């Protein structure tokens, strides 16, 4: 059951951040805000918090590997704490 819950939340994030025929993809920040909004009601809040931390870490790694020199203000606009 736990694995299913984690997979469902990750799939939800993926659906939000991927272009679909019926909707445009959303940014990382928009997807996280949506997940936070339904956390505790439609989605398990503990798993949502873990997923947000994982996705933020992925975004940080992308910035580091790409060599972007990003300032703290821009960083805060992209990642959701």
C-alpha cells in the first residue's frame, strides 16, 4: 500500500509537469503548490512532503550540473520550501 501511495504521488507530480493533450505542463513551483493545496485531503501529507523534498533536490542538481550561476532570489522563486 505504501509503495502504491508513493507511486501515485510521483505520477501526479509527473502529470502536472508534463504537457498533455488537455493541458500545458506546469512549472515545478506550480506543481508543488498544487500538491501542497491537496495535501492532507486528497493526498497523504507526509508523502507529499517527501516528494517535494526529492523534486527540489533534483532541481538543485540540475542547476549545479548545468553550471547556472543562480542567485538566492531566483533560487527561491523556482524551488518551494
